[in-house]
C-alpha cells in the first residue's frame, strides 16, 4: 500500500475543526494503530453527494480502491488489515464495546445532541447552515433548534449525572480501558471532542475532578492529538 | 486441587433460591469455565459472621485455603487459575466490561432495587426478615420498604426504557457477547435471575420480543442453569 495513503473523510466546521463524534473515534483509532492518513474535510452539505450515494455520513475511509463508511465497520477493517496494536482482542471484546456504545448513545450522545445542536448550527460553515437546520428540525418534528435548546441549562444536571459511571470507573483506573486507553476511551473522547468543537455552555462542573484529570490526561495522548486552541472549554 | 472442590457461598431465600445478582454472575462464570462447585447457602443474617469479618457480602469462594470475596476479584481469580475458556481476553476487555458494569449498576440495578426491595424482604427466610428490613431501611434514610415501593408501578416505564441499549444490541446479535455469551451476558442474566427470584411485578412487557427471546435463549445455556420452576415470570 505504499503511496496509497489512507484517506479519512471528515466533517468540517467553519473554524476548520472536525466535528463528528464518530469521526473522532476513527481519528483516535488511527493514532492508536500508528496509521498516517490524509484528511478530506467536507461540510454538512457536501457529504450526501460525496460518495455517489454509497454513504450519507462520515467517517468514510478510502484506501487502495476500498471505500468504507460507518465507524464500527472502519474500526473492524483497521484491525483486520493491521493486526498490530489491535483495537479489539476478538469478537467478545468487540461485542462488549458495541454494547457499551449502545449505552453511550442512549444516555450520553442523545443528551449532548439536545444540549449542543444549536451550537453545532452556529459553528457550521455558513453555506451548510440552512441544510443543517432544515434536516435537524425535521428530526425534531418541526421544533426550531432555538425552541429545542431553550431550556438546555435545566437539562445539564441530568447530563452530568449520566456520566456518573465514567467517574466510578475513573476513580479506579487512569483510563476507561484500564492502565492504557482502548476503544471505550476513544468513544468517550470522541463525544467530548465533538462538544469541545462547538460548545457555548460548559458541559461539566469545575469541581468534577475525576473527569477533568481524565480529560487532561487524554489530551496528551498521541502527541496531543486532541489538543487544539480552537477547542472550547468543557469545564465551568 | 483434586478432592478440594471449590465452595461457593451464596445468599439463599426461603424457597431455597439463590438471590444475589453478583452470586448469579459467578454461578454463570463457573459454568462458562466448566468448574464444578459445592454450594454453601447462607441467609442474610448469617453472612456478616460467616467469614470472620473478612467479607460481609457474597459471593465468596473458598478453595485450597484461598478465600475470596467480591465478584470481580473472583472472576479474575478464576481466569488466573483456569486459563481455559477465559472470561476476559486481557486487561482491555476486563476494563471495558467493568465500565459496562458501572453503567448497569447506575441505570439498571439501582432501579431494580427500588422496584423489588419489598419483594426481596418477603422472599427472605423468616429469620432474616427483621435484619433485612432494618439494614435496608437505614439505607433509605428511614423510609419503610413499603413507603419506598408504594409507587413502584409508576417507575416501571423508566426501568424498561433503561434497558433500551440491550434491545439495540440484541437486535444485531443473539447474545450481548456477540455470537456466544460472555461476562456481559452473565452480568445482565444475574440481574434478571435476581428479579426472577423474588418478583411480584413483571419487569417487562409481554411484547418485549427482543428481551423475551434473549431470556429464553439464555435460560437454555449450560444445561438450563437458569431454569427453575420457582422462578417468577419476568414478562407480563
């Protein structure tokens, strides 16, 4: 595969930052495996047409004639094609991590969407905003992004409580993966990076020491992959 | 270790059934690894004094002079002493499964306790009931078990919604562990067996097809380990 560098299609905001929690997982997974890649940034409006109908979401990777969407399929592909520095030891760990993702989706990502959807709109490239608003408001059964997020401050406590299992775990281990980060970390860091890309409302309390130290420790991973002066603060 | 059969100290109800979600995990883990054991049933009042202060909870296992409490420590011990049919491929899978357990504790087990604590009281051996009531009502800041569970029917919908991630996963895989059960299954089955030991209020709706077929499939595991005519129905 020399010369045929892997390409990662990402979602890009007006400030140039990558904004999808699922793209961020793959960014971390590529770093975990030491795979260099070429980034192809796309705005919200460019994604539906970019892959000839084969994928309507990012991440998408392309390599040596293979084009693949869906972050789970990509993660499995990376382990299959590069057996070193595996993301998953086998089917059992893969399944357990997917189950954890189902919890994360239901309890965390959904709530983050509810808190930050208007922030995402405002952070999108100007030419993407009308499309973003129209497509998301359809999901919200016609409520505007402004109506949907009007009471978001009242929803912060439930969001913070939903993260209690992470704190319980991080009280015992430096990373969600134990002594070293694993894909569970990349899923959670992906969500945090997503929020940090757009947030105008700090997700976490200043006194949330376990999550704060975890976040700081994680920003240092992979030569500071997650560090970015454009990132918004996650803590009050 | 011939002749020195492993002993599993369990919590027993009036009807002879084992009633702790954490004991049930270890029952499944022992079956997964094909380890025969001798059951030592203890009532609630017998546990605090049974281990000379070394453990105040079950499960506890004893084998060749080793006595060990805490289900996670026991699971790790079983993998260390019997490397076949591993429960966890290594530290990464172990950590991810523990993180999943933190979610399960926060979102599921806590709610089950709130729904079924009075049922547990009624199912306990008569001589254990006063102790059970006194110790649990202290945790409830002095509310009686009856007061605490009076509105439990209103709390069923939130309990059922909390299981949505399991349904999402089981729509894709026959077991939480993927094609075959793993410790994530044993954690969830342990919780379901706990409820089935005592329940007077069906946990799940009749139409909950994914969880129903999962439960039936799981009862058949290990020669019907989970099947028991004394078990209460989990479905309406």
